[in-house]
């Protein structure tokens, strides 16, 4: 436990269990947009929790939200990276929480935090891909991937949503990726061994769409954020060199997400010019869903 730049207590390099409740946060009334106004000195501060804030897109979210006046809880395994954010955002309270979302204990600890804290915004961003042939994917890596990209976003959203509904305000951004839509792509066209990662992203998209429908009337917005290839440490940490590939900046991804939230987009695809393509995917899903009947389809008889 230490003091941050604002003189408030914060966690540094400790696990989130036992984290004391923020002393003065109970009501959030403003919503995040790309051009969020600076904090009204008479209003209570807005609070965002960002997972995977130690690098890439999560770090870009933390810096943008902090610059826009959000107090932050930043989650990741590399505590020293999270600590840097405290110094980089001296005008807001930043609480680093070191947690491993690759297993049940870490997910539970951060979910507890999401349930305790009056979050205005939850950004489920942490991720790993473990691209490799399905039969070679070690069970522990498959389990880690599923915890970070499926169990964690689901359980954190579940823990945070109740409070948001009670306050009638809040937003949940779930970082998926365009690979969510790549399931049917032939391997010759997309020679990336990606089955579990792609399935995890598809889970995030479906979860976000269904949750949006469930929570929209209660003032809670949900977004599935689907970037393409982004210039972060993501591929490099898996031994892939994509430095020669044109990549979007993490900052642009954040701009699209916050703007998309303001536009009411449920699936936000920063690199897709024609938003109608995403609507068409949803319409095709619904057409197939509605096209079923009780009787056995003719081709199976
Ligand atoms: N880069 C791309 O091309 C791309 C494209 C589409 C979608 N995405 C998605 O974007 C999200 C952010 O990735 P990025 O591109 O910004 O990559 P990145 O720079 O590698 O960041 C990944 C973040 O996730 C955290 N993380 C990974 N495993 C974790 C674990 N077990 N427990 C807690 N935190 C964990 C990392 O923190 P620690 O290592 O400190 O724990 C790091 O902060 C991911 O969910 C990814 O699926 C990325």
C-alpha cells in the first residue's frame, strides 16, 4: 500500500483481495466519450477498471480515460508497468492491481473488486492468443486463454453490471477482434492456427450483443470492440514478428471505441469503413436463427 500522486491510498504490486473500498465513490452520472469533458469539481469522480493496462490497447485506454478525468483501477501481471501509470496520470487516482486472469483465483479476486467498486466503465481488455495448431496447444495454455478471454470478461461484467444497473448508468467495453468473424475462413486464405482464440472472440461478441439487449433499458451500454491488427506487444510476445505488416495504433482503437460508444454501436470495428457490413452479419445471424422450424429440414430426410 502506498500513496499516489494525489495523496490517496493505492495498491502497488499487491493482489486485489483486501483492497479497501474507495472512500468516496458512490455515484457516477457522466458517460465516457472520445471528447469527455473535464471533471466537474462538484461531481464525484468517474471510475474505470481496465484489464491488461500494462501495455498496448489497455494502456492506451488507461491514458485516454485518465486524461479525460476518470479515476482508474488498472489490472495486469506486470506491476511495474501499472505503477508507471500512477506517475503518468497525476491528476487522477490510479490504483494498480496485480492479478493473473489466467486462472480462477485471479478472476475471482478482480470480479470481487468489480462488485465492490462503483464502476462507471469496465474495459475487459486483457488477452493472449496462443496461436498454434489445435492438437499442439498445451492444455494449460488453452485454459489460460479461455480464462483471460472468456471467463474473466464474463465474470467481471457479471460482477460489475448489478451496480451499474442499480445506478442506472455504466458501460462495459469487451475487447474482442475481427478474428471473431473468421471462423469460416479456409486455412488457405487465413493460414493462422487460431481455433480457440477465434472462438473466445466470438464468445465476446455474442455476450456483448445479448448483454446490450438485456441492459440497454437500464442505462448500461455494452460494446464488443473488434480491432484488426494493432501495433502492440501482442504478437511479439508470442514470437511473431508483424513489424512489417501495416497495423493500426492502439490510440486509434481507443478513439474508435469511445466514439462508437457515443454512436451507440454494439459491435465496434475500428478498421471497417462500411459499418453496414457489421449490420449485415447481425442480420444474417438473425435470418438463420429465424429460419428454423420444428420439423427435420428436407436435406436431412
Ligand atoms: N494487437 C492486435 O493485433 C489485436 C487485434 C485484435 C484484438 N486484440 C485484443 O486486444 C487486447 C489487448 O491486446 P494488445 O494488442 O494491447 O496486446 P498486449 O500489448 O500484449 O497487451 C495484452 C495485455 O493483456 C494482459 N494480460 C495478458 N495475459 C494476462 C493474464 N493472464 N492476466 C492479466 N493480464 C493479462 C497483459 O498484461 P500482463 O502481461 O502485464 O499481465 C497486457 O497488458 C487483447 O485482448 C487482444 O485479444 C489485439
